[in-house]
């Protein structure tokens, strides 16, 4: 059973509570732009699962049916505990290799791009996991773990990791020795030289202690969150692809054939020598660290929040309809949501192309609605709802990208 869908309302409620607690204590850990971007990445991750083939599920089913050497008993508590231990052990190695090898880092990097650390960061998930993650869990099915047991453990494991993404919970005594906690996971998200690439555990921290990757949080050393070469963008597509794009650039341009093959499986951050000289990376100065924070007025930020809530309503509705809709309609709904996320990112960055992007979005989606109706793919009721949604979304976005409104709101007395 997948518990994540039931947990989402609780996640959102806890985010609201954390914001309120931070404001009350004078230690707010949220920024509108970063939080909206994290939530956008989580929504995009969910959306892409509707249309991309789950290679892992096919491999798992094949192994379970033909190659399993043992069988977990779903009615045995001992077998459940053993399965949890096995899953968490494999998760540790998946997580560690996802940091230490470039190709896998290309997928996992999304979760670490935020320069804030709060509960919204937990929802910042990759959209390319179908390429990499499933490989690490193949042993579960050689040992005969039923798919229902695997899904239940995987979803509960993911839910557990939500609460550790906070700065408001201090060290928890003896709990720190065995379990992943907010304190030791803060270390994991930090880019400080002493903290980087530490504490890979998902549920149990004992694997890090056993394999030499544990680092306790030092209260005298404040964590600096984010990645060493900052993304400096709120574009959700680029956030998912920038590492892969850099790898393809290196493969294409390097003069050495051995390096072309090495790029994919090299250590994270490695580049051919001629690429280092041609495309030097600008790492953050941790002694004078500044977060990526293009400013928008409170009025525009409010409009973006409303736009995201409107999008979330569309997303939850389409999620509920996913098993009832044709692949054509699912693709149309996915593209509609992705388009909004891209425009939101452009507005948050203050890009000049936000306006033409928005007009292109409205024109393309209006055309898709009309073509779908004319071809009999959608009913007149669908057409009415779609037009209504586009009008509401278009008005909100127009408010957000109107420079006169931005100028007025910035100049208004406080």
C-alpha cells in the first residue's frame, strides 16, 4: 500500500505550522521563491510519474516471478522487520552512490539545490528517478519480497524522512545514535567542507557509523545549505537536467575519447582537464555566502502563491482521474501543469521572457482545448472547465508579470 498520497495533507499542514512557529519564534526558515520552487519540484516529480514508463516495476515483476531465491511471508512480523532492515540498507547505498557518482548525482541533485532547510525541502524531489533509483532495490526481489510489502515499506520510509527536514528540532540524545534525526540530516544537506557527503541514512543512522560516513552536527559550525556550484534558477526543468546537460557538454567537447566514456561513471564533480579550462565552474564562496534571492514584491509573491494553489487544485484533480483518462488526455494535463511551473519560475526570476512564455502557454493550451473538443476527446463540460481555468490562471499570471503593478507595489507605503 502506498501511504504517501494519504500523508500529503499532513505534510502541507505541517509546513503551515512550521512557518507559523518560525514567525512566532523570530526564526522563519522560509522564503516564498525557494519554497514555491521546492513545492513545484515535488509536483513535477509526481506529474512525470503519470506518463513515464516505470522500468523498475517491469524488472521487479520479472525477477519476482522467475528468479526469486526465497519468499518473504507478508503475515510474519519478523519478515516485515527483516524487509525494513534490507530496504534501509539498500537505501543507504543508493543514497551514497547518488552523491558519489556523477550519473546518479544528476538525478539526486534536485533534492539538494535548496539553499534553505525546512519541511518544504523534503518535498523537493527529482523527476528523473525512473532512470536510476530502481536499480538499487533489485536485491529485494531476488529475495522474494512481495511488491505490496516493498511499496508499503518504501512509502513509509519516505514519509519518515519528511520530519527530519527542519531547523527547529535540536539534538535528541540517545535517539541520535540509532535513527536519522533532524540534527544529523541537517549535516547531510550542508555544503560545508566538514559536512559534505555525510549521513546518508534514511531511517537508521547505524549504516553511516558502520561505513565511516557519519558526522555529528557541530553547534559551533552553522550549516550552509545548497550545492557547491549553485543552480541560481527557479526553472524546474533546468533543475532536473543541468547536471546531465553538463555531462553531455563534456562528452561532446572533450578531445579525449577515454574521457568521453569516463564522464558518465566518474566521481561527482569530475570533468576532463580540457573542460575545466574551457568551462570553469563558479563555486560558492562559503566565507561570504549569499543565497540566490531575486526579489519580487509582496503583491507578486501573493499572486504566485495563489497561482500555485490553483495549479495544486488541478494537480490533485488530475491525480484522482489518472486511471480514467486516456494517455492523450494525461499527456495534455501533464504539459499544462509543466507549462505553468516553467512560467512561475520565470516570474520568480524576473525574466523578461516570462511574458512571451505566458502568452505562448495560454495560446498553446487554448488550442489544445479546442482541438480536443473538436476531435471529440473532451466534452463541452470539460471545455467549459478548461476555459474557466485558463482565464483564472491567465489573470493571476498577468497580475504577476505586469511591471506597472510590480512598480506600484514596491513603491507603496508600508
